[in-house]
């Protein structure tokens, strides 16, 4: 099969590229390196069935031309940092909503009809139902990030109905593992490597969050696009557990062998629009035969090992 | 109060402008006349407290400058024709989603924080719950129009959470009445004035739809922004009835005194992405004390009288 991966130099995209290549597929990665990393493609680049295209999704003509006619598009490129929506409101609109439209429109014009999309459990806003199933009550959005992802979902669904597309929408919890390069474990590790004696934590530490290990995530994604054959296929992806930010801090400190003083910025939310509790009902995906192999604690430990071995990621931000 | 109305030369917007002026308010209308009509503002234009600005919502700087600092923004401008999404997919994205973002961003930069938005019952897609309440299960979109309106809703909600906005989202059924100038009554009347002996009907005629009379709609909108004071206020707006397309045809034919042969294009849906049944639960709005005064039949008759007296609307399309 020929796959086209937007954001394929990123955390999830590059792991997916490696897996598809290992399984004998042809892979084209389209990435503007805004947050993706050349180094994440070191393995892929040595495969003859791999192609890299440097490009931006907002450059529609270049996207359309570069895409050609793959069998399947994984649309993973995004502004993935939910926290900064209020600082740059237009960024989520452009990089998530408009970019998703461009991918769909390029597909339509190129005669490509199958797409998988990385959405987010944040589209449930401040749900009151936990674990939250895919068909929970119509949610109210709380962040520009989630609003832009919901807009992407709606576009995909409308292209499925209007143009005969087949769509796979994955509402992820936070993903952890090798090549993870932004988010709370990254930030905590970065702070502790600079000063192991103190740690500032956004919110009160009681936010309850869910995480999933990257390979478990990719197991699910690949299984879903193989087994689920509805017009629109929507899946929550997470583990059957959640933890408090304080739990993850204790695991991180134990793994690093440090005992800093912890300062809380206070409040139920880490930032404006943060959802204090994310816990998804993943029964729909489990019904296909999938189950995650790693606990949240194990995926945090694996992430820390990766970060310890890849300190260059922190130097990029200096 | 100072009101700013986008799309204020349109069907709903111009009726709203007249009402707000009659109630003693200052009104600025911003409209590009793409579907709005100069004539619809004949009454408003004679009021000293009325200002018209010709402009496009995609011209962000002009919008921001023209908006100034009103107390309240009614964002009614839109590509309102759900049927043609598959012909011009980018139009809904630009005129509904991006335009809504521009309105919100201009408000934020100008220090304006209250907005009402014309959304649509189509965001419920093919709901299986009737009448459909605002908090029904998370819907799947079926048209680019509805997807672009849902995206607008999400943006408003995110601005409410992120920037302290107060938002009013109205999910309308189809609105009828004076200055109605697109939709099925318009099309049927247009066909019958050209040839009273035959009438082509999209679908099988059994599509079940809901309608609301424009003044009932505006009663609700004005009451809601006065009485509802949540951060995000979402209201369905419709009557407690629905009718088949065939019912409305019979009312139209009786009112016009014609008996054409009726041809059905067939199928459950009038067009790709059409929802064969729209019927909204409006109890939330009724709980504020509102009730519609006109039945669907009465609003169709009033619409026909308006169209008969305003044949110039059809000449515009020649």
C-alpha cells in the first residue's frame, strides 16, 4: 500500500512511518519541520520505499502536487500544543482547521478517498461523563486547539458524506513514548535537568489525565483502518486508567532519583481551557480486539529514558 | 445599546436591524451584498441611528476598523445555502468558519465581548432523537455547511472560555417570512411562476422539515440575549411542529391556486448531505417565556405574499 503521512517527521508520524515501512509499505512523509525533526526520520530515510517532501499544508498547490495518488492519507500534522491557543488564536485555525481542509481538498482533486485524522479527547470539553464514550452529549469547546480539531472532524465527516470518502477519526489522550517532544513530561524533565531542587507545576496537581504509549496507539490505528469499514469511523484511544498530575510527578521523580521542592501555580486547571479530567471510554476500539500493553506509569518511564538519551531535543529550544 | 450586525442586509439581519432601530438602539450593518439586498435596508437607512458599511468579513483589517466598539455583535453573515457545499467546498470554510474567526478576533482586539451567532439545526446531522435537544449525542456532520457552522460554534465557545466572551448560539430551523430570499419556498414559487403546470421536487417529498417565522425567531433571539446569562448560551429555535415537503407543497399550491403535475427526483434526501428529518426540541428557549405565534403553514403563506409582492428578487437571478 502507498501511504501519505502529513506531519510524518513528528512524534507520532515518524513512528508510524517506521512501522509502515517495516510492514513493507511505501511511505511519503510531508512535513514542514515546524515541530517535526529530521533526526526522527533517520531510520526511514534509509528505506528505498520512503520519500520525504518538505512542505507546508497551507501551500495548497504544493501539497496537491506532492500528494499524488496514495491509497491512504494519515493526517497527523497539527499545531499540537493546546496551551498556547490564547496567545496565538489564528494558529489553531490555520494549522489545524484550514490545513485539514487543504488535505481533504487535495485528496478529492487527486482521487484519494481514505483518511485517518489525529483528533483529541479535548473535543469533549468539560464532560461530566467518565469514562467518556464517543457518543456522549454534544460537547461545548473550551480551547481553540480542541475547537480547531472538532472543525477538522466535521470537515472529514462532510467529505465522507459529500464525496464518498472513508474517514477514521481518532480522539487521542496524550501520547507518550519514544520521540515524544512536547507536553508535561517533557517540561518537567526539562525543568529538573536545569534545577533538580525545585519543580513548578501548573494548576494544583490534581488534574486527572490519561496517557497512551505510542506503540499501543499505533497498534490501534493500524487495526482500526484494517477492521473498521464504516463511512465514518470514530474511536477514542487511551488506556483504561487515568492518573493525577501528582502521580506522574512522583513516578518521574522516582525514576530520576531527585527530590525537588514542588511549587503549584494553583487552580483546577493548568492553563485557560485546560480540561481538569480526561478519561476516555475505549470500548469501541477494544471491541475490535485491541488492548494497550503498557500502563501509564510504564509509558512515562519509557518517555524519560528516551528524553535522557536525546538531550539534543532540549537544546533545540534554547 | 450599540449593535453591530454582520450580514445585516440579509433576510434575518435586515429584519433584526429594523427591530433594534425601532426599539431605540444604534445599529451598524456590515454586509458585502453578496446575498444581502440594498432594498432590505430601505427602512433602516432613514434612521439617524443607523450606519451601513459595505465590507467583506474576509477583509480582516477593514472589519476590525469598521466594527469599532459596539456593545453587542450579531454575526449573521454566512454562506447560507446548504445545498451547494459539494460544488464549492471552500466557500463554507471561508464564508462561515474563517469569517466567524475574523469576527471573533476583531471583537477581541476591539474589546467587544458579547456575540450572537446564527447556527443551524443541521449540526445535528442525522440525529435519531426527535425532537432533538441541544445536548443530544455528539453528532456526525453530513454537509460542509453544517460542518462550517459547527466550527463557528466551537470557535465562539473557545473564545468564551479563553477570552471572557459571552456567546449566544442559535440553532435555527429554516426561517420564513418577509425578505426570505432563498430556500425551498423561494424555489417552488419561482418554478411555478415560470410554469404553473409542472413542479419538480428534490427527493421523494417525504423529507420532514421544520420552519419558524422571522418575527418569532427575532422575539426569541432578543429575549435570549436579555434573559440568558451563562458564558455559553445555546438554544434551538423552531416551532413545536414539522411538516413533510409534500405538505408545504399543498399549502403553496392552494395559496397560489395552481395544480401542477409534480415530478419527484427521488430518494430520501433532496441533495447530498440533506437531513431527511429536522425537528428541534425548543424547550430550553420556551423555559425563558418565549413561544412562537405562527404555525408553519401561516409562515409559508406570509412568505408567499412577500414573494408575490417582491418579484424583483427573482429578476436578480436571471
